[in-house]
């Protein structure tokens, strides 16, 4: 019964969401960043890479994030003017592992004499494969979990890759890039230690999340993720999956269901209601909301908030 009511509500809210996305897309679907002569121009495909590039590039870099604040990256694709800007930059950073469905066409379309250095930032990280049996429109790309940046351990690898490519693109500022990177590395290692310490002490290990964005975090810090949706937040769950998760929540004494800000919280709230538990935010860091951007939130502040919520949920 509740499932039908709920699916009805979900379809309605999904339609409304699509409508608002269309409106948003009309006015602000691409970044307004401009290339600056005399700086190392870096174009990034989404927030975590923008953050890394800003931290490592410092004053020598002009970093342009393609995707605007408040938009989740899974089903977003850039406009041709964003791609033109990227093609004229010195450095182009994308996550890879199937996150940017549009990126292969972009890379193949670059002129053969292009000097653009293109970097697949998730390179060198041992990937997790998704769960095909829970995936509705399964293709090979969707079978790899792209959410590497959500684990501080993987973010360390990504930061190192970004730094090496900054030096390659602009060797004249190697000393500055290396110094910036060293600071960032220290902070990421500290974050990794905080995660390791806090999560090794929690009595519970199961997290129930909206979309399957926490696989690397779970792998690296000994948690087990149960996701309501698939690797991409638009993959609609089946009724039997929702029943299975509700049962899991009840059977395992789960106290909180996690939701996230860039995606509708309808599913998480309905499930939490049904299972008589609460909801809490767990941010997959796929982008900042305009409010978070204004408040000066960043990867570290949001990851620390995530850790607090995880510790509370896992008591
Ligand atoms: Zn995601």
C-alpha cells in the first residue's frame, strides 16, 4: 500500500524536479568563467576537482568549473561553449570511471595539434564495480562506481595526480604547486586519520544512503553501504528493493537514513517514515549548493560534517 502511494508521490515530485531543472537549465546551465592570459587556465568537470585545482594551483591558476553550483553531475552535460573554453585551457581535469558520459566525445573531438593536457583524475585508484542486479539500464560504464572522491584515501591519490599535471602544464611554478600540494596533502592525511579513528570505534557499520555514492568511503573505512537508488541518483528503485531496504532497516536496528542536498529527499523521507527512523544528511560532495558556496563551505568542512553525522548514526 505505502509503496504505491509513495511511488505516486515520487513520480509527481520527479516531474516537478525535472520542470525546475529545465527552468534552471534555461538560465544557468554553464559556468561563466573566462580564460585569463598569463595564468594557468584549468577547466574542471565538477566540484571536487575544482577544489583540488584551486588548492594546488593557488595564485598561478585560473580555475573554471564547468558545472554550476546546485547541479548534480551525473546527468549533466556541458554546452558547446563550455567545451570550447576547456579546449583552449592548459589543463582539463575530469574524474573518469564513467562519471562524465560526455567526456569521450570531447577528448576525441580535440584537434590533433591541441596542447591541452587532459587528466583522468581517478586514474590509479582501484575501482569498485557497481551492482548490476540493482541497475535498471545497465551498461558497462555504469558498472564502475565513479565516486572515488568521497573517500579521503582516494582524494589523496587524486590530489597527487592533479599536482603532477600542474607541474607538467606550467613547470615555471613548480615550487609553488609543490608547496600548495604539501599543505593539502597534510590536511587530507589528517582527515583520513580522523575518519579511520572515529569509524573504527563505532559499534554499528551499516549505512543506508539515497544513491550509491559511498562505496569507496565504505570500503576504505570498514562500513557497509545499502543504497536506495543506484550509482546515479536518477535510477529509480523498484518496489521490491524498497521493501527489502525497509526490512533491512528494521532488522538491523538502523536509526538514520541518509539523504543528500542535490537530489530529492522524498525517497529517503518516505522510507524513514515507513521504518520509523530519522533522516540525516550525508553529502556525496558532487557539488556545492549556492548556499554552501556563499557560506564558504568546502570539501573539508563538508567531509567533517559527514563524519559527525556518520558517528552519530552508527552509535
Ligand atoms: Zn553520485
